[in-house]
């Protein structure tokens, strides 16, 4: 399934083979024509016997991490943080999202890790192309899962950069907003309030609090400012896999839902819109945008539930 977990099953998704024209450049980055590269592979049905049946998301169990796993995940999360710091130092007007992708890709490999988004979704039923880049870059009205491209950042843009490292098999996932130059007050307010939503969600993390406490704190703050909370994507358990149970909804009722337990690790990653929360996914199978074209912001951290509260692993 997919990142920032889509709540929808993707049965109706087009396959990459339907999506990409035969003479277009292949999604894999080889530079070859699609028909000379991945077309046949994408068309080929994975034989049912070759595919290990995966439990449905709702049947998967929450993984309570061991001390050894926590150490590994903590390191991966610190690398994710360092990579976002690097982006923060270099980003600005005139930079392309492809360039940001390349910085993160090369630095991740140089540190002995693998960028988890690259080829994410490969072999999962071939319902769409695997994610073709090493980070997600979600510009302006893009809610999440934007694909880096050659367009230059301009004064007035807002951009989310989402980085996930796989370091020795342990995952760390975080994202930040970047404001490029001058933006209107309401745009800056969106970015700041979304960050506050993440922090208010984090404040609810401690043993025996409920998932609904997190969602409620986020929803109340966003809606008090006249913004809306995206419903179609959620935070998620993380660490041993990129996306684990449970889903962390960014809206909800206090006291409702699964109880938090010590040594759970998950993300909170609210996506907040200036306009309506309705969302649609573009023909590339990934890019999620607001249907009304209004701006969307997102901030994300990975965190550990401790005996007394929370440790933000990507801080
Ligand atoms: N990093 C995203 C998340 O927060 C997931 C991205 S999946 C990708 O869960 F394939 F789009 F990269
Ligand atoms: Co995430
Ligand atoms: Co992420």
C-alpha cells in the first residue's frame, strides 16, 4: 500500500503500463523509452503463487519495539533530521525540487542508508508505478506525495519536503515546510498553525492516552483558525517497516480509539488546508492535491512513547 497511508484501497488504480505512453521516458529514471525499459515488466502479471499474501492493513498488529530496535530507529531518525537540516540550509528561490532530491539522495547514500521512498510500492500488485524519486516534494496546493521535478521554486511558494531513511533496516520519517521568500499573512498562518497542530498532537502522546486525543487536539486547533484537516491520509506506525499499524488520524474525539503504550513508535503528520479538505490524486498515481486548488501544509515527526510521555526521535 502507500505512504502517508492512504485510507482507500487502490483497486481502481491504473497500472503504470496504462498510465505511461510507450514512447515516454521510463519512470525508473534510466532515460530509456518506456517500451524499451519497464513496459513489459509492468504489464506482466505477478503470478498469484509468487506473491506472499499480505495481511490486510486492519489485521496487522502494532509492533511494540525492543530496546535494540529503538536504538536503530533512533539513529535512522537522527539521519532524517540531519538531511532536513541540510535542505533547510540550501533551499531558496531558483532551486528545483529535482535538485533537493539529488542532495538528499546522494547524502543518504554517503551515510550508508537508503532513501525509503525510492521505488516504494514496487511489487505490490503493480497497480501503479513505484514512487520514482528519493523524497516527496509537495508544492502549494499539493497535499502530499508530490514528485520532484525540474520546476524552479519561486518567491511566494510553500513547499513540504518529506524525507524517510532506511538505515540498517530501520526507518525514520519526517517532513518540514519551507516558505520561499515573501508570502501573504494567511499563508504564513497556515504554515505556522500546521506546525502548532503537530506540536499539540505530540503533547497528547503518553501511555494510556488514546489515539483520538491526538486527532482531537489537532482538529480543534486547525478548525479554530478556519482551516480544514485532510481526512484521506494519516500518520502511521513506523520503524521496522515504512508504514505499520496503527493509522494516526489527525481528527477525532478525545478518549476514543486505541490506547498508546510504552515503546510504540509512530508518526504524526497533519495535512491542513486553507480551503476544503477534499483531495484527489493526479494521473501519476501519487500526487495528492486539494480539489479546490487552495494551499495545503504539512509537518511530520517520528516519535517514541516513553514511560513518562514522548521522545521526538526526528527532533
Ligand atoms: N514519507 C511519507 C509519509 O510520511 C510517505 C511517502 S511514500 C512515497 O508517510 F512513496 F510517496 F514516497
Ligand atoms: Co509518514
Ligand atoms: Co513522511
